[in-house]
């Protein structure tokens, strides 16, 4: 019996993700571009890449052969593909192919009841990235490296689970299951860390990886409301938070809702954390439905960036639906690490 499964990461540059003014200028002037968010389900990865929809796609696919209660074979399929970099110069669109680095596929770890696979894929953009860096020789011309490291475990009964084990600090990395459904996201994209550190020996090709804070993906309703907040009315205000800062405090009045753009927030009730939420989450809606009083505190667990919108910009019925979703989801939380595909 042959069992196959897979997991895919897609890396892309969200709107306003570059926070250094000098490096924002090419984006603000339209020379370089941010990316539209990938769809919540990917049925054709090559079409997404061909449409300039991602900077890197790492597709780990693998199989095992089972004879009775014995694992008799295992292997990889799939791999990484780099997107291109489109630049507008003098009214013309010029496309620079990226430079892919060799995929790193660890030998399958064969155990009595499962096989574990590890794959790293990545590369560099096709345009120069001159900058000062934190290590000798303290200057680089080639751009920083983008990568993700995926893990996949296939069990003898055909079930599987997957992980995003490591990734470059930038850009945003999304995780899709074997069916192509968005299931999780890297919670923090750190441009400065990536710009100064992610090159040469400080990458998996130099035997150094970066851990990832992984959080569950937002709902389709939150994706819809996010679009309304960012594009459907008055431009929202933005707040930058450091770890430990509060967005809201339980018991205080409030009339705003918050779209988390980057980072991880803890949801606390009576000083006890009951959940964590990551990029794409919309929070704070309960106060609008319960006499304007905050029913929970929201505390930044990492550096965070949030968009602030007035509650009257959004449909009360949609906010009620969102609140019901949150009631079902809020439970004592562990760090999201993997999911199972049975």
C-alpha cells in the first residue's frame, strides 16, 4: 500500500511590510510592489507563481510504502520554486528571475509506525540588495535569502501531520495542508532582522535556521471584514505595540475593532490567557455588541502592528457572527505547531 501526503508554504510581501523609510521608497513610488494576499485555498500552485502571486513556494510532498505492518519504502516528491521580481522602470515592467538555492531534503527518518520528512527551500531575489549587515564583511550586495523549512510525518495507517519548523524572518509565510487549504501563518515578519542577518552562513545552507511563531489562520469572515477595513472606507489608523503593551483592557469602554496586521496577541479574561491570535485576526467586536464595554484584555505577546477601525464601519450582523465564532474558538491555548490530516 502506498500513502502520499504533503504540505506547502507560500511566502509573500504584505502591504506596508517594509518599515524602513529609505527602503519603502521604491514600494511607495511603484518601482517595486507589495503582494496581494494569496487565496485561502490553492488548487494550482504554478498558476499562482506565474501570476506573480508569491516570492517563494515550498511544496513538500512525500510517500511511504507499507506491506502489512512494515514500512518498506519512502521518498520525496515536489520541491521549492522561487517567484520573480517585477520592477517598473520608466513606465516599463521588467521582470527579474530569482535565484533558487538547492533544496535541502533530509534522508527520511523511518520509524516503526511513521516516517518523518524535512525539506528546506529558498533563494534570493534577482535584483541587488546593497546594505550594511551585522557580520563580517559587514556589507552585502546580493539580497537576503528567503526560505522555509517544512516537516511532514506520514504514519503507517496513512494519516499525516505537518509543521513549519523554520523560516526566514521575512517576508510573510503561510502554510497550506495537503488539500491546498490555508491552515496556519507565521505570526511575525521582521524586515530589519532579515535585512541585516539572513545571508550566507546565517541560513540553512550555512547550517543556521530561524524558529517560527506559528498561529492558526483567520476565518473567511475575518478575511472579508479585513478587506472592508483596509479598502472599503476611511483609511484606518495604525498602532505599533511592543511585547507587553495592551490593545484593550477588560472592563474599559471601547468602540473600535482591531485588525492584527503583524505579531501575536494574547486574549485574557480575568488575567488568564485563553487564546492567542495572529495576523489577519479581527478582535474587539464584543464591546460593540455588549453595551460598549470590553469583555477581555488584548495584550501584545510580540511586537505587533494593528489597524484600528470604528465599529460603525462594519455590519452589526457580521460582527455578531464573528463574535459567535470567537466564542467557539476561545479556549486555553497552546502554541499552534502542527495539524493532522486523516
